[in-house]
């Protein structure tokens, strides 16, 4: 279900740094495709990762998902590697404008922690996606 986005005058940086973190998050710009877990034929929503840690990810999407929704997030691999699908749970969402367009920043936790080595692989532009 898509919701009307009130999109207050906030920047992604305001939403990202408005809270205290328990793990270090790294800025990222990874393209993703998201869909509800279990919906194989459901619509995929394009977006991007704006920050990531071993415990979770900040997703920027044009569609809002409710708190506690399970999503499969497909990250595009580098240099011909296979895409990686990670399951996340939506913890919160914040509306704001992204380059003049209404968007949602959703804070999500991984179903299982991302190993540090895999996190670094995702953050390195010249390495393959594990």
C-alpha cells in the first residue's frame, strides 16, 4: 500500500543523523531493488542504500513500508557478479524531499548480522559482491 508522502523540508543527512547509533554506519550509494519477503511475483521497488552497518541499513525509497515489514533487498553485484539478497525488517521511516521528489528513508535491521568482511566488500567499488 502506497501512502501519500508529506515530505517535510528535511535532508537525508538530517534524518540519518537524528538519532544515536549502537554500531558505526558508513555512507553508501548502492542501488537496490526491494520487495516484501515472500512476494516472488510482487512489485519490486527501486531505491538505494544511503548508509549501512553490520546490523542494518538505511534505505531511500519512493514507497513507504510499515514498521515490522520484512523486505528482501537485492543489491546489484559488481563486475558481473550475482546480485546479493539480504532480508531486513523495517524499524522506522522518515519522510523528506530527495532532490525535490518525495521519498522515504527507512531504517532497517538485518535478519542476521552482516559479516564485517562482507560489509567492506559492499563498500569497496572495485571488489566483487560476496
